[in-house]
């Protein structure tokens, strides 16, 4: 089975975990509606509900890749998966669940522009 996944952090092109998507098809870039906030957690970001648009990429992935991403994201403990509407169709998005670690807001909503 194929799934759409919206990635906004370390799974994006040029980031440290992009190799998880080596066998997946990039459909394109997407900015969410202004319904989220992106926080810098050090080695990776945490996305929660908020009032910012988040920049990312949408990929077409298979069951095996989705399972590996779930493991990377520690679903359902650290993150949970929800569906969002994108220009490519409904995609999975990973929502951070540990709100006590949210200190550094990434105002731009773009993990790749955090520095």
C-alpha cells in the first residue's frame, strides 16, 4: 500500500534522516495552513498546534518505509500521526506530544532555515 507523508524536519532533503526516504517519491513542497507551531528541540523539531504555516515536503511511501518512519518518530509515544489535506491529497503528519520541552519557536516554520 502507498501512503502520503508530509515531512518538515530531519527527513527533508539535505537533512540527516533523509535516507529513510531513499526509495520514496518526492511529490513536491507544501506549506501547511497556519495551524501549527514548529519548535527546535536540538537535533530535531517538534510540531504542535499553533498559528504558523509549516514548510515541508510530501512523499509517496510504501508500508515498510512508513513503519520505519513511525519507529524513528517513536509513534505513539513521542509523536502521533494525523492526516492533513495537502495539494497532493491526504498525507500523514507527525505531531509532537511532549509539550514540556517547547522552548525555541522556529518563527519561519521552516526547519531548514532555523539557523
